[in-house]
C-alpha cells in the first residue's frame, strides 16, 4: 500500500488517539484507593471485555481491540508483524520446554502473534520446525537440541532471545520504512545492553555473551562483550561512547532504571508521529502507544495488588505517548 493510501487509516487513528490513556489518568490510577478502584476506573474508560475480571484478561481484550481495529482500517497487517515477534519467540520458548518436559502448559502461550501459537506448539512437539518462518527455524532447532542434550533451560532461552532480537532488527531493515527500521534497531540495542548488564552482574564469560548478543548497527558487539566480561561499570563506561550515553547513568542505578529509560526513549522517538498525516509511522506509533499503556496498567495493578506505596509505583511508570 503506497504512502498516500494510508491517509484514511491515519485519520481513523487520529480519532482513536483521543481514547489513549493520559498522564493525568495514570496519576489518578496510582492515587486510587486500591486494586478494585483501579479496575473500576479502567472499566469506565472502556477497557477490557464485559466478562474480563482478571487483569490479564482485560489486557488481552485490549490488545485484541487494537489489532482488530488495525485490521479494519488497513486490511493486511503483516507489515506490523515485527511488533508481534516478541510474542512468537515467547511462544517458541514455551513450546520447546513443553515438548522437553512432556507436560502441557496451555496458559503460557500468547494468542497474538505473527505465527499461530498452535503451529509453533506442533512444530516443537514433532521436533520439526520447517513450518515456521525461515528466520525462526535455526534458533528453534538449536534451542531444542541444546535443551534435549543438556537440560539447560537458561541457554535455551538465550538462543531464542538472540533469535528474537535478530529477527526484529532484520524485519525493521527489510521493511524499507524508516520508523520500523528505528524500532528494530532500538529493540535490538536495548536488548543487547540489558543482556550485557545482567551477564556482567552474574559473571558470565565472553563465550556466553557472544552467543547471547545480537548484531546491531548502533553498538559494537565485540566491544560490548569485552566490557560486560569486565563488569557492570565497564558496560556503563562503554555506553558513554555511544549514542546511548544517557543510558549509562540509569544503568549505574539499576537494570530497572535502564529499562524504564529504554521505554521512555522509544516513546520520545515515536511522539513526532502524532503530527505526521501520512505513511505507516502514525499507525505503528499507535500500536506501540497501546502496548506502552498496557505495560503501565500492569505495573499499577500489580503494585496495588502487592500493597506498594504510591511513590514506589510512580518510580516504575513510563512516559505516555499523548
């Protein structure tokens, strides 16, 4: 679909953006008396389905609304599959571990994906991954083999996580769309930094890091590996030399602070799409804005359920799109 063919879709998105949750509403949620009060406020905003009483059911219903709306206004949503790859690779982990243990874990699967989760589940059960997309087959076969031979669930996850980051970055590049390229690169870079920081904290060696990190344009993989092998401080020092230098200070605070910074960076990078009347950018930004608000709703509801104070919950919040 050519850029000017998205004019109608962008106009529809502009209308829906009015229903995005604002910073003021999130503040209201944080200040709510308890978990039940939060759920009532969300229901008043039209969140979830009529029968969705569980927060995960509510979030799932909201995701379904988002993707149904996108299908309504653009028809073929495959160009946005890059936003679903995380779900696909999550499902791949679940399927391979399910096949390895011989036990069923149906509740672990995410229903929204570029690949039907049942296809992934069947492939893992039969140890035949040819039905999966080409970019997924290699890491699927390797992860299944490693788990079968070593029983090392962590290494299985590492292989699949690296495959996911690679697939997301490559899909962004292949799209030919600047916005999707940006998303793919930021996702891969943030994932690499997160992995490097955690590996440094747990004393992982360069061999592990070489297997775990994905190639990306804005980070030198070899330098990041060497830094992580030296420790967390060295990772932050390396970041000072990159375009992610602002993240160094956050990483020195904690991995959580860094993850919040990553989410906020993405929101800042996509926010100009609010004023863009053409192309895929505004549609993709809308998807990410919905995902971001879902993440924040989950943070607040979890905090309320666990009796966390308002200040603690606020520290974990992200910036909003609107």
